C-alpha cells in the first residue's frame, strides 16, 4: 500500500510542474512545425521515424526525453536541450504517447 501511495504522490508531483498554458501552446507548435519538418506533418514519419504512439510504444520515457534533449548521433536528429527543458521534453513525450 505504501508503494501505491508513493507512486501516486510521485506522479502527482511530476505533473505539478506542467508548463504554463502559453508554453504548452509553444511546445505544440514546435512539435507540429519543427518536429514535423523531419517526422512528417502528421508525425507518421519522413526523414525521421514515426512519432505515433504505436511506433514509440517499445521506448521508455527516459529514452525519448534524452533523444529529444541530446539528439541522435549519426542521424539528422538534433539536440533540443538549448530550447526546451527536461520537464518540457517529458511533457512532449507524454503528449506523443497520449498519456495524461
């Protein structure tokens, strides 16, 4: 039971720091325009792979966050850490995976 309480408290605190509504809109625009320029405007893939939930299902949130922040060496995926925070990257991952 104490593990369930901890898990609930952790997940609630993780979302307490959600980006502001204005920043969320900026992040959605980045996803559509910046990410969409390589991953396709519908995120089904293009130069970069698909970002649809089923294509990301076998990836951990941490792997996806680090990919966004650090990029992927040897690919066209650039690092975005100069433009978004780790929490914002996690927010984007949650949106891509259609969580919360």
